[in-house]
C-alpha cells in the first residue's frame, strides 16, 4: 500500500475517533445535567416572595419558580399580577446555568430591579428586589 494512502486513512480514523469522543463527552454532560435536575425538585431553583403590594398577590405570598417563569396580568402567566400598572405579558425570569436573569417583555411601565430599570437580560441575585407596577417581590433560594 502507498504511504500517502495509509496516512490519509490514519487521519480519517483519527478524525472519526475524535468525533466519537466529542459526542461521548456531550452525552455525558447531558446525562449529568438530567440527573442533577431530577435530584432537585422544580421549586428548589428559587422562589419569589411578595414584600409589598397594593393589590393581588397579597404581601407574604410565595411563588416557587420554574426554569422559565412569566409574570404579568395574563391568566396564562406563571405569576399572575392583578396590578393596573403591569402588562399582560410583563416580564420573564429565566434560570440559565447557575443564575437567574430577568427580562422586560416590552411592558408599558417597565420592570425595576433594586430600583434600576431593566434593559435587556439583567442578572438577579438572591435577595434582589423585583418591582412590577406596585408589586415588589424578593428573589429567595428555594426550599429543599
């Protein structure tokens, strides 16, 4: 056999082995994430506690959070806010990687985090206050 042909076959086999190794690492990472998600209940990601409200939900209400949680007046929202200053689809909280992010969905009156207006996706930390209209909520760790 020609040495050039032999070298081409060796390169092909090395590329195929690298491809299978990459796929195995991806599957391993996915399985690790699925196992970690199954160990933690959905409410363990975090929760919103209403600390002040002129309407519903009442102060002291607690909402467990999913990985994607919508907030607004729409009855299809995860957290329904009966506040005249909130939009039907006001904001969304998403859990990405290891942290929370809030995004305003083009609401009329905006969304505030610790008194600062939200522009784009803004990271949230536990203890931060989220304000939509007259409803103020605090992000807290979920109960395990």
